[in-house]
């Protein structure tokens, strides 16, 4: 098959393309794991490594051995093997010396010059060969002698676990401790960090599942992690009685990962719970078996069961990765490959099929699942944030569009309102022109058509019409609710008219600008107020024989207790009888004045006496929107 045909075949089969990407990735993961397992762990200088080791076998015979040494343990063998070596401490040395054993299975007891100085059986790590923990103990000064010293290592292991001793180092503590600390960081501190991460991840996933019950995968993985946390806690006690329960928890933990993988990949199986079958065996062995039966059941069933479950989980993620190309399956499948590589390494080491040191990495490799799922959880969180940001952006776009539409709608409403207001103002102005200017023009026409017309009266009527026209034009100016500005033209015009009659205009403002501003003030309000003031001034000119007319803008307390603006027009001429004026045919226009005041919501008060007349216009605090509605 040519390269072109092969490429075409890959294009026709998407699963093949995904497999060609996935399987090499797994090979790389295996090679990386093997490389990690093969890394040389820190060791002190060979100067401090003891040679000429003598081993005392269970039959009492002694042999010269080279470390590392591995001895299979059979039923009936002694639990202990003794290794003897010598080292020499320089006479002039005053440094603290230690004994360092980098690797041993399962426990050791150390004696120097016949005095016991250390025993791992008394530590929490006793009987836990899979922890790979090193051992270092300081030699007391009372035990250490200048010159030759003898060290004896008692290696302890129960059948069927083989005994293993990698090396013995004796020397200054400052030379041995760095290697010891480095191994502790790898085999104690790092697993402790992953244990804490497992606990926190279980707590986080449990909270997610409790709040989102449809997230079944999270709930199952949370239960698996909780089982692992309890297993590790029981394992720390090191009690043989806890071994059956530990075995049950191992099975439960590994089995629960299977439905998690099913839920994560979208596949279904109703029979996964059958994988729990080995759990009752551990319980039965714990209740009716002795210590040996418990150990054998744990060793024979535990690792194969976990390995079988791991293969099932790996198969599910591999199938999903190849069929669906799911990134999460790629990541979880790769993590499971690393876990199985660690398990495979440990099985080979357990059956003494690997050369070199006997180190177990399955526990560390299991952390690959925690890292992978933590990565998936973080990625999902980031995706959720991105979706929230995207939703927020879409919402902002929609809000912006809605705001724009609302602005356009408001603009249309405002335009409509302005048009309606303009139409209303136009209608009012037409009525005002009809009532004022129209009447004056009709009078001019009538006077001009009369035989022997009086030109003086025609001129007077024309001036009145012009005055009314100016009034309407002045009222149309935009004064932004400022009444004082609206009355400025009236003041100037009235002052000129009064000077023609030798009358002085006394203009007084006894209030603040704030009280002279009315947001609701419209041109038709101004027209009514100005006509009221015109009428009052005209009456004073015609009937009062006054020398001075005062126009006072002042603030006084209104009917509701709030300050109200008053416009008072007062003359110093002769007054009039208000009752007679009201019933007279002329009436001085008082009736029209009250109607105008009512139209703009004002209150008209007239006070007349021997010393003159005062017309007071009390303006409303809020002008009415339509005539007479205030």
C-alpha cells in the first residue's frame, strides 16, 4: 500500500486516525513511567558503604554475601536473618555518626557493638514494604568506639514475602542524611501531599454531587476516593486485624472507578457490581482464618483484582478515546496507562523478576489519576467560566441592543410628546391670538369702516394689537422655567409705556432665584401671567391717577405652609369700590382677571382703598399641565 493510499484510508476511518494518535501516546506514557522507575535514587558516597557482609542463614550457617541480597522466605523459615559487617571510625573524629539503610524488606533491627540502636518495627511504617521508606539511626557516643566497630542488621519478614537488604552505610551523619532526606521527600512527603489532595478532591466532588445529583460520575469518584482515604487511615495503624477491611476497601475503591469510567465515557453496563465479588473473600478470611490466611488472601487476591479493574477502566477510556476522540478520555486513559505500568512493575518486583532494587511505585503512579482528574476539573471550571463570560458578553450585547431600542423608543416617545406639546402650544397660541390680536384687528376694521372714523382710536387699537403680538412672541422664548427672565421684556415694555404717562415703575425682587424657577413653566402660563399684570397696570393707569406703580416679586407662606411666589402690582393713586366695580358693566376687567388666574393655577387677590390699589397674584408651586387643571 502506497503512502497516498494509507493516508486516504486514515481519512476514511476517523477512528483509525484517533487510534494512531492515542496508542503512541500510551507508549510514550509507558516509556516515561519505566524511565521514572529506573532512575537511580540518591545514595551517599561509596566511601561509607560497608563491604565484607556476613549473612547468618536460618540453619545457622554463615555466608559471605554481596549486597543487595534477596532471600526467598518459605513456610517454616525463621523470621529473621542476621547480617554482620564492620566499620572503622577515625580516632580523631568527633562528628556524629549514623547507620543508613536505603532499602529493606520488611523490617530491620540495628545493633552496633551488640547494643540495639534502632528498630523499624516500632515505627508507624512497620510491615509496610510498599512504602519504600529508608532507615537512618544515629549511633550514640556511648556505643561508638574509636577504631573498629561491628554493626549487625536483623532483617525481618514473614512468609511468603522475600527478605531484601540493599546496602548498609556507616559514616558521619552529615554525609548520610542528605540521601535519607531526599528519599523521604519522594516516598513520604510526596505521598502525603497526594493523600491530602485525594481527601480534598473527594470533599470537592462530594459537594458537587450533592448540589448536582445528575453528576453521577463525580459522586462515584468521590466514593472511591473516600474509600481510599479510609483505607490509608486503616493502613497507618498496621494492625493485622485491619487487613481484611483494608482488602475490602481496596476492592470497593477500584470497583467504583469502573462505573465512574462508564459514566464519564457514556457507556452502560448493568453488571459492574459483580466486580465486588472478591470483597466477601477478604471478610471471610478475616473472620475465620488465622494471620497466615489473611496475609495469603490479601497477597493472592488483592493485586490481581485491582489490576483487572484497572484494565477494565483503561479499556473504557481507550475505547472512548478512539471512537469519540474525547480529550478527557485521552487524558484519563493515559493516566490509567501510567497506573498499570506502576502495577506491572510492582508485580514483577513482588515475584522477584526485576533486577536491582526492590521498589514499589503503584501507590505513586495512582496519583496520575488524581492529577488527571484534577486537570479535568480545572479545565471544566475554566470552561464554565468561559461560558459564563460568553453568556455575560451575549447578555451585555443583548442589554446594549435593548438599551438602544429603548433609547430609540424613548426618543420616539419624546418626539411624539414634543409634537403633542407643540400642537397644544400652537392651539393655545391660536386661541390667545384669536382672543387678543384677533379682537384688536376686528376692532381696527370696524373703526376704519365707520363713517367719520376717529384715527386716534384706530391707532390705539393698532398699538394694542401690536402689543398683544409682542406678548405672544416674547412668551415663546425658551427661558428654561425662569420666570424673572420671562418677565424681562414685559418690564422693559411697561417701563416705556408708563414713562409716556409720567408714571414711575418701581420694580422690586424680594426673593431668591431658586424661588423664581418653575420647571413646569410653559409659554401659555407666561401669557396668562403677563396679561394679568398688563390688566392690573392698565387699570392703574386709566383709573387710579397714580404717580408710581410698584411691581414686587416676593415669597410668602402658601395655603399648605410651603413658600409661594407672589407678584404684587401696587399703585399710589385713588382706590375704587370693589363691590360697585364688580357689578358695573365695565368691571375694570376683574372677572377676566380671575379667569386668567384660574387657568394657570394662580390665586388673585385685590385690595383697594383711599391710598391705592394692590393686585396680588399668588403663583402655584407647580403649574398645571393643562388650562384650569391646577
